[in-house]
C-alpha cells in the first residue's frame, strides 16, 4: 500500500495497468488529459498490483478504465483489500446440516392413452408435416399400446454470491454516509431489499453504507472539461469530403476540373462536430460535475443451479422428456433437501442421491439459500401397429400427446407416389 516504495508513484515494470512509455506524472504535477492520457491511469497504482487476491495477474490491464488512484480511497474498516475490480467474497460458515424429513409428500400415479387418443395424436402429427400421407394414420390397425412412464428428476440449488469493488460516479451534491458516521457493515451483513425471487437468477448492486466520500475528479483536474479527442483541442477537423484538399475533381463537359469543395468552402477544414469548435468536451468521468463520489459497491448475484436426470427405457430419445409436461409426482423445498429415497424406481433414488451430493460441495464461494427437487412422471406410450401388412411403431409422450414417429410409413418420398 505504501506508494513511497515506487519513487514518483511509478509501478514496477510489467505491473498491472502499465502503459509502455507512459508513466504517471511526477508527484505534484497534474494528471495528463486528453488523448495522451493512459486510459487506466488510476489503476497503475502499485497497491492495485498487490490486492485483489491474485485476480489481476501481471501484465493484465485492470478492467475499470480511468479509475481514481487507490491511494486516495478512504481506509474503510473490513474493506482494506478492495480494488476497482470485483473481489469475490466467500460466505462465512453457516449451518449446512441436512435432516431426513419426518413426512414426505406422497407419490401419485399416472394416466394412459387409449387407441382413439393415439390415433388422434398421430393425425395431428401428420397434419404438421405437409407432405405426409394421412391414410396410414387413418387406417392402421393398432396391435398393442404399451404404456410406460418416464421419470424426470430435477434438483435446483439457489445460491447467492457477493463481491465488492471500489466504484465511482459523478457527484451531484447528494448527501452521503461517510466512513466517519460509523463502521461499514460487513459484506455478508447487508440485507438486500427487495430480496431475491427464489429459484430465479438475478443481480443487485448496492452501495455499502459508510464508505462514500467525495474526491476531485482526476480526469479533468476538477475543471469539468477535457480536451476534445476528435480534434485534439483545435476545434477544427479535416474535411472528410475533400480529404483536406479544399477542392474536388469533377468531370464536366468531357474534362476533369478542380472545383472548390462545397462542404468546407474550399478551406479543407471544418468545425469539429464533437466539440462544436471549442476544442474541449465535458469530462466523461465526472460528467462535468468536477467531483466524483467514491464508494464500495457490493454486487450480489443470485444463481439457480439446475441438474436433472431422466429415466426413460424405450427408444424414445430421453431429452424429449424435458420439453413436455407430465405429472408432478413429488416436490420438496427446503434449505437443504434430503435425497429422494422413497420413489418406486430405484434409479431415481440413486440419481437424487448423486445429484444432491454433487451440489453439496459444488459452490464453495456461494451461500446456498434454498433447494428444491421434484420428480415428474411423463407418460410414454409405444404404439405398435400394422399397416399394409407391415409392422411398425411410434411413440406418444407427455400430457400434450406429442408424437415421435421416425418410422411413419407414409412420409414424403414414397407416400406422395402412392396417393
Ligand atoms: Zn472540403
Ligand atoms: Zn473537437
Ligand atoms: Zn472530471
């Protein structure tokens, strides 16, 4: 943290944010302005290279452009290592014990489709495929409708993570809660309002109370203006129409002649459109307010981690089960769920045990807020049929009675020819 270890405030060679050939100015001299100024000036502070717990390896530029000098930031108790990029903060330890529930929701059964429903579903499927022939669907003889159930287990683990970083914004004269008014609360002691929507991803940025202070804007030396970076302060720029020549060559009556440029009236230069001729623009960092409010920003991220397992024992591709509705046989929500151990299919119980176990230690930098798991039972019927002396089959699945019929006998190629 001690700037004196690098005379003049210059970072060591290869330090974070170093710009080749552009060291900071000698102490006591103003910060450079305009296009010559390094974009990440403040991040060149040596203390930035030490903090951040290795988040900024040597040579990698800090992500925040033109941040103020870290040395100027107030010393906020509990936030000594905060830099200008997000610093992830693992949660303090908390109770992670899991108890088997004394009572669990019972598991309910499912329905099966009959021949009429199977045929109707297939007719709908054929109608969606413009060149499929509907004759087969209308006249096929069902030889067997084999009902089965697919089981879809899903575990959601809803977690929160927190990180802090110094932030700054134009100061508009609002009242602050400076460090002198009291100690800053710890990053995990702050309660967000409104709180998260359970099992939905979200993000919230908060100002940590008692960390704010006002600093003179270093980007414009508190003037509110910086040199125009389009015309470099000249107020004029080269005419783009004639490329500064003042005239343009035109073909008139079979001859090439030079005509005075109508865009710049022959001057070759035009008034700079960015600064309207005054050579300076409003400081982009303080928005012309001349001062910056610096504070520690707490970023809260909510992430819903989802993993699932499908038990489906026919030729129907398993992933199709995710896309349809079924019967919710079981659902349980708890801070820590206990693996399902009472489902009639042991593969689901094993998958639940495996997935619950894998989530238990998977998010060490996050605080687990809630877990929810469920088993859906999705009906799958394999319909065996005979059409024109040939045996084949198709599948009907989900409450939507969706059809999977890759072997439908009357598709475009030869279906069209026999109609
Ligand atoms: Zn011109
Ligand atoms: Zn300009
Ligand atoms: Zn400024």
